[in-house]
């Protein structure tokens, strides 16, 4: 029999990444405080996938849970990376937008309600193409509404990462929490290789991918706020911290002057060294925050 | 030999963004970027009806600093420049009553976002987000934000430049395409042939590349037929101006959100599942 203390700490830590989308959202809330909305028993699914011979899912890959975090009202919206790559369709998009808008109404009415978006997604679901793209535009609009009243916190734990249009949703949020196993960018490596060639981006070069899109780099250069270990406790306490902190003084996507200057001074004549850029943009404090 | 090839390439990339530039020039009388801005972003304050509005357009820039953003894609410089110019108008009109905040008119002919390594390294997602944020913030502050799609409006390019508008107008023309991804890439990723994709588009409106099918989704304010979409004549320009002015009036009357895209008659039909999901969410929300 193995003694409990013989189990290495990394096994005992309770991995967050190993949880599915629903379990991830549940893990964030105060015990017994939460309830899932428009869940699988309501059977609201994509009307477009069956028309194309693709099996739909009763939650359309989007889990919405409302409850309390550190005693404060909050809603978590979690994309299930294992269903259609976490892609945004008409229904999953509408669920996100509705939850964000309802949080805005409550916040305006005096009950600030934070939103936590757990994003594992490649962006638009191509089988629903234009309705997916339209939904992402609405998600961005609704995040921008809510963040005036309550924090909108993005968690990218891994391992799908956050790409495509949903990277803009992350961009307009109040805070971004990432693990080392998480990635964030507009275009994934395969898409760039496909569109611009292997010389531009070798999608099989794992070191290159992580040096550009990885959580350590994104937090290091100030494009995300907190780098945490892959554990339920680690991610849970980062979320609690930002729920309690409220909204930031300035949002990153409002810092247009700062980033415009940064882009103006980049040497674009050859590829940019990620580490050198991280040094150059390094944050003003130890946590990697520019604001 | 080399020179003629370069000329050919330049001529080709000119054609891609030609519509945007032609309409920008027709509506504003100007065709050059402002001092300090990249040549790919045209912005101007110009009269429409009896009010002054801000017009913005992204065009190809063969001599641009970023190789993957030279053919009319929206890249780092484009995102932050659009954001900067929109925010400039937002700040200038900050203390004006809503009825006097200037209209912001995005003329759209964008290929896509820039697919480059430099862009990813420097965080293109934030540049795109900053521009989206600026347009949406202007809309929420009471500026009528009108998008006028005169050519292509693709994926991240459209999210960055135009999709946050109160009202979207599009030319009724075969050269106008609004979509999440260009045909070849969408076919590759969904493992279909381009022909299959086109056939599916006829049955499934959100997948279609035809602007008439896009109109069925209820996201458009108006489709506008003109005689010469590539090189607008005077009557085309007059017609477009009248439509833009009407859209400005309509936007000022409505709420500053995107609700109109769900409430339109076409959306009630084509977005039934999403609308039902929203209604159910509203119903269950209060019970927690």
C-alpha cells in the first residue's frame, strides 16, 4: 500500500486541465452556491450541425453556471474544448451573450456580477460560419458593456488555447489568467503556415509556438495578467483575487497610445525575437502588468 | 524582368482593395492617409448631409512595414490606427449631447486579419481588440456607427473594422462577400471540396458566400444596389449618401447596443435557436 505522503505533490495538486468544461466552471464557485443555466437537460442544441451530418450536443459545448465566488455574485461561461474544438456556433454564442447581458443588468441594478470566461476555443464554428462570426461580435460587445460595472475575467488553462475571434474577446476583458500550458493568439500556427507558408511559421516547431503564444510569454510581456500553476486551487484563488479586485483602473484594450508607440518602434525588417520583445515590453511591476 | 513582376504584383494587390479606396474617395474627396498614420489606413472628417462625420477605411499598402499586412489585411498598425482615430473622435465629442456626437462611418473592403509571425509575436489579438473596443465604445457613448461593406468583409478583419456598428449597409453586388473564412481555407478545415461548400451554402444560409443569403440572417440594415460598385458614379454616390444618412437617423433613434440584429424580422426566422436559448437563459437566471 502506498502511503499518502509518498504521492508526489504534482499528483495531489488537483489538475484543472484534466477537468472537463463543466467541472472547471463548477470548481470556481463557493460550495453549494451555484446552479447551471440552460443545461443539457434543456436540450438547446445547434440546428445547423445535424443538417451537415455532425452530431450536436445538448449544451452546444457552452456551460453557463451562476453562483457566488468569495461570497460575490458571479457567472462562469465555459467552452468545452472537446466538443467541436470549443468553437462558437449560434447557440453557444447566444448563451454567452445572454449570460453576459444578464450580468450587466444585475450589475447596473446594484448587484455587481463578475463574469468568468473559461476559453478553450479555435473561434468560429465553420459549420455555422456567419452566425458564429456574428455571435463573436456580440460577445465582444457584451463584454465591453459588462466590464464597465464588474470584472470580466478570462481563464485560459489549456490545452486547446484561445484563438480566432475569441482572442479579441480575451483582448477586451478586464483580466486574463493563464497557465504555462495555455496559448493565446489571433491566428494559430497551422493557419499561418497554411496562409503564409512554412517559412513564415513552421507549425511543427513546438518551441517556436510556445515562445510566441504560450502563457509564460503572454504574461511576461504584459498581454495577460497572471501566470498560475495548473491546479484547481491555483486557478481558483487567481479568480477569487480578480473577482474581489473589481474592475481595473484602465483596460488593456484602451491603452491605444502605449501600444501604438510600441508597434511604431518595432523593427519589422525581420522576424521579432519573442524573448527580446518580452524584455523590452516588460511590465512595470513584477507581475507583468502594464497597468 | 524582376521589375515587371513587381509591377504585376502591385497591380494585383491594388485590385483587392480598390473598392474601399474608390468609395472612400467618392464619399470624402480624399485619398491619402493622415500624417503619422500608415498608408493603409485612410481616415477623414467629411460632410454627409449637413453634418460632419468621421470616415475610416483600410486599403492595401504594398510598401508597408509588415509583409503579411500589405494586401489589404488588418494588421498591427491598422488595428491601433483605427482605434486611435476613433478614440480621437470619441474624446473630441465627449461633452457634446448625443444628438451632436459625430457619426463614424467604416468603409469596408478587408481581406482578413494579417496571417504573420511578427503579428502573433507582438499580439495582433490586442490590436484587433483595441479597434473593436474603440468602435463599440463610440457606439455606447451615442455616436452612430455605420458600416458600409463595399467589397470583402472577412473574419478577423471584419471583427476589427466594422462589426461593432449600430447599422450595417452592404452593396448588393456579387463582388461583396461577408464571411468567417475564405472558401479554400474553410473547405480544407471542414474537409470538403469547394464545390461541396458552395452547395451547402445554398441550403444553409450562415455558410453561404452570397450577400443575399447573408441578408437573410437579419444582421444587415440594408442592401444597396448601385450601377457601378467598382467605380461609383455620381448617382451611386448620392444613393449611398442617402442610405448612410438614413442609417444615421435610425441609429440615433435606437438603443446603442446590437439588439437590432436579433430583433429584425429576418433574425426572428434565421436565428430562432439562439433567440430561444436567450429567452430560456433570461427565464432561469432570476431563479438562482
